């Protein structure tokens, strides 16, 4: 993610606040996201952060046409920063107290159909096929796909698994097939190396997958597909939640579309006997 620079009068306090997040053990990815969120807010409001009032924040958030998750993330960053500003004695008030709770969206799972994925696989390059499979067969997020490394594959008593470090630097173990494990282990370091060093950015993965799938299907729809098919096979919501790396089962429920076989069974059950 490209580093965003805050407004000059906000820069010092934002950097100190980010240091407090580092000290608390937040992951580099989370800190980078928080930096972008607060840098954007500082440029929008300008002035001195100690002069910001609740109405300023309400006006700013009300003007944004954000998706619920984006709005929630921006609010979390804002609340964290202004609470720290007050707790550290740099400000007398916390204007973020006036921000309302972000309305939780109704679940609208949209699993990418297998016919769409198979069509994408047929026209994909070798690297793009791996992106598709890591999303559809492993349920990885864009940034998780971007940083897969050959050392992330491990073998247990049953088979191969992939060690995934997700949001909040939380680790989970995802079982994978032998052929996929071999392809990852054959890589020389990162599966998708960056142009100069490290690995590609999540936006690179997202762009390739969206172009391949077409018709509005995204990398996240592959994750929904993984959640739906895994639940259909196990009927174990807690297991699916663990495989996806969710903090709560409630989040997982928003990813799972009702399996077709259960819907068909319901239709059959409602038919009148002849």
C-alpha cells in the first residue's frame, strides 16, 4: 500500500499514535491501513487536530459514499486516534465520541459460480491460476494471496496445509491438496514476487482476478465460494469461521449462501401430496 502523508499539523501526533499501535503489537498491514485512513482525514479537515469538533467529523463521514466495512474501518481509526490524543494529554476533548455506531449490513453472500471460475482458469496464466485456486480452494484474502511464500507450506499426519497470517497478524492453518502444495513449494520464495523485492501488492492480485472472472466477480467472491462450499460439506459454521480467519461466527454467516441442496429439499417438502 502506498504511504500517505498526513497534513503538516497532524503529522507528529499521527506518527506518535502509530508508534503506540506498534508498541501494542498491531501488524504492519493494520498500521499501514490506519496511516492511510488518518492521513486522508487530516488532509480533509486540515487545521490543528485539537480544534476538531464532533460536528466536523459527522459532516466528513456523512459526505462519504463508503461501503459499510470501509466506513467501519475509518471510524475505528478515527476513534483510536482521538482517544489516544486525549489520553496522552495532547487534547482536552475527544470529538470521536459523537460518531454514531456504523449500521451492520444485512448478509448478501455472493459466491462466484464454479462455471465462471473454470472459464477463468482456462484463459489464465500459470500465476493467475494459482491466484484463482488460492482464493477459491483456500479462501484467502487478496493480501494473503499476494504474500504466499514457499515456506508457508507444512505437512502434518493427514496431508499438506498452508500457514496463513491474516488480519491482525493472526495465524491460521488451511488444508490444501497435494498438487497445490507441490506448486507452492516449487516457488523460489514468494509465489508472486514484486518487481524489485518482496511480493506484489494486494491490488495487483485483485485487479488480475477481477479481469479474469469478469461480470463484476471479484477476489472476495472466491472467498464467499470457499465459505459456502465448505459449509455445505461440513455444516460446521465454527470450522468455516476458523478456516476463513474470522474473529466471530457472526461475520462468517455473511459469507455463506444457503446450499442449493437444502433449498431444493425445502421446495420438495412444501409440495402437496397427489
